């Protein structure tokens, strides 16, 4: 094992939404920062992920197998590269609703209150929207919480046929809104271009790629992390740091903590609550496809969202969730996972047919809150990573899908020449390998018995260990998670800057 001869003020592990953003925040402090990322720079820009090949290749899967409830192996759809999953995400950067921070009764149980509230996150949402150049318009969605300032950029216009749908929805008394989108000169803003690359301009910041953190080593008393052991190529290295920040994604951060068990932390680092790896949430996700009579590019951004069913309606007084138009389906990596709607079909379809289908389809993306369940967890058995997972809120999600199918049928009835009249809308739910919205495996809170992290996202039991990815979520909400991860990394960044300056 090679012991690196440097001592770092901060070691950040992972460069996705959490880690990349934190690196950007801490870089100007002049403190010595090491970033470890197990992936490499992605050759293609995220905006170039635009091809029918998306449906055929397994390139957006991690190069490793995980195991499901039945012990069946699967390749998770997650991106190990500089920028993490923000390199393949859709760039919809939504704020959680104000009520999402409170206890909410769902059909399947309670969504717990967060110890911090919307007002605590609001300034950081604003900072996050500035940093990731969010284009949006908050006035047309009645569920949108109060913003202290306008979005930094105006909303992205809908494609003409989405505009037609919007008008029909308005006639139905719904409130179609513009989805907030992170967009820069080169397409969707991600944590490589927005976070890591600017951070690397500072001489005090070092990035090591293809560097997989394997173990955290504590001091003798177990109350501090002394070193991070990482594999680079075939060689093991030990990196020493004062503050250690995990941002490997909710599943991989908990894996690292569990795998690093030692005498002082026999159930895994910072795990005397037995909470590490538990309460894994991943939202219920479905896609519904609406076929159109006229062709379009199939390459547009997601622009239209609907939250009229978010908190329920007269017939169903429980939260159902969020609806997003998916933009051109050629651009959406998640669709490539959807069986049997597109994946099997599209793998055997000739190129021409596939393009025809893609340019005559509008995808609708539906997402429903997943409730925290201690039995849904990341578990290690020998060398294997198991995901024990049973979905929650299945009925609420089905209701959302059926509400949306009724809406689409009404759109057809209004505009049969554009959208046909057959009433056929292929639907698919997302299988276990879609872990895109994973969160909750190291929840933050006040009580060390029921949470892993304190309110600054520092491990209750380890003085210099932080987690800034989506692990800290006590509940998943039904909105897309990345903006909350980014805002939280900025919030924790402020705390770390204070701490670094005082020590
Ligand atoms: C196809 C897709 C579309 C999505 N669309 C949206 C969207 O439109 N809006 C939205 O809000 N969210 C979206 N998401 C979710 C969003 O991308 C995630 O919520 C967000 O990226 C999570 O950030 P993170 O920091 O928790 O982890 P990640 O972004 O997953 O980053 C984790 C990083 O850690 C690295 N890593 C892991 N383990 C180790 C280790 N042991 N050592 C070193 N490095 C390690 C990984 O390689 C990765 O780079 C989407 C996700 C996917 C997959």
C-alpha cells in the first residue's frame, strides 16, 4: 500500500450533484482539497446522449452487478464518471414543496417531517439555481413554494405540439407549468462543468480519477476518520485528511460505511443506530407514451410539468405525485430501461423504425413519493451488494397513472388529427435497476438513535465525517431530487467553511 505523503484539509469522495457542488463551494477557501472519483471523464458531452443507440447499449450501467430481493443479479443504471449521474440526468431542477418538509399522511403510511424546513433550504435553493443556471417560471404552478428571487433565466418555450397540449390542459382546469431546467451554453448543466472543472482551476484542488474509495480507517478511539483507502489501477493508496466527505450516491456511500466496519464500529462506520443503508427510497416511476400523428425532432428538452395531483384530489385524498413531459424520448436514458414498452422492442427494431417511433411519441414521466421503510436497505453479503426493496405507495402511483391516462384521452378527443383517437397509451414501470432517484440511506436528524447524520450532515458518531449526497433525505417527496442535493451541498459547504476557518 502506498501512503500519499500529502495531508489534505478535505477529502471529497464522489463528483456527482453533491460532491461536485461542494468542491466548487470549498475551492476558493484555499484549503488543500483532494477529490476521489472512481470513474473517468465521460468522453461524450451529456448533450450528445442523443441517439437511438441509447436504447440498445448498456453503456449507462455501472460495470458491476448488484443483487435484488430474490438474489438475482442486475446491472444498476447509474453513471460512474466525473459528474456522476448529472452527466446523464434530464436537468429538471425542482424545489421540494413546502409541505414536503412536514409530516404528510400517504395512503401507505406517514412521510416523516424533516428537522429543517423549507425556509432553511430556500436561500440554498436560490444559490443552487444561480449556479446551475436554472431556466424557469414559478408563477404558473400553484404547488410551487415561495421563491425569494426570480429564476435566473426565463423558462424554455414548449415545442408547438406541447403548446397545443398545454392549451387543452388549461381548458380542463389543470395548471400546466414550465419545468425548471438547468441549461448552459453546452446543454444541461452538470456537476462536472458547473462544479468540478471550475474547482480544478484553483491550485489547492486535486482530482484523482479511476480512484475508488474502498475503506475508511478510523483512529484508535473510532471518533475520527484518519485515512481513506482507495484503489487506483491495481494499486492501493492511503490518503490522509482532516475532514472526509462522502458523496458516492446514497447506495454507494452506505456501502462504503458498511464495508469499513471495525472494532469500534462493528456494524459499519457511524452505524450504532443501525440506520446506515436502511430507509432506501427510489420513488415509483412510470413512463406513459402518447403517439402523435405528425413527426417532430424527438430531441426537445423536457418543458411541461403538472402538479394538480401532487397532494391528491377530491376522489383520492392522498398524495399521488408529479407528472413531467419527458422531452424527446431519444434523449432520455431512463427510457432505455423500460420493459417491455421500449427496451426489448427497441433492441430488435431496425434503426429506421426506431427513429420513426421516437419522432412520433411524446413521453410522460410520472413519479410518486416512496416511503421510508427500514427493511428497504443496502446490505452486504460477502462481496455482494444486495438491494432489499419493496415499493410503497403503489396504489397512489397507479391512481396517478390512471388520472394521467384520462387527461391524455381528453387531449385526443380535443385534437384527434394530431394525437389520433385509438386511446392506446403504452405504459411501463421502472424495474429495480433504475436507481436514478435513490436516497435516504443515511438520514439526517437530531436524534442519534434514529438518524445517522446530524443537521450539518456530519455523522453523529464520527467528528470529521460528512455525507452530502442524497443519503441524507428523511423522505423522498415526489419531485426530482438533484436540486435538493445541490442546495444541501451548498448549505453543508457554508458549515464546513466556518469549521475550516476556525480549526
Ligand atoms: C438517467 C437519469 C436521469 C435523471 N434525471 C434527473 C432530473 O431530471 N432531475 C433530477 O433532479 N434528478 C435526476 N436524476 C437523479 C440525479 O441525477 C441524482 O439525484 C443526483 O445525481 C444524485 O447526486 P449524488 O451526489 O447523490 O450522486 P451521483 O450523482 O450519483 O454521484 C455519485 C458519484 O460518486 C462516485 N462514486 C461512487 N462510489 C465511489 C467510490 N467508492 N469511490 C469514488 N467515487 C465513487 C460515482 O462514480 C459518481 O460519480 C436522474 C438520474 C438518472 C440516472
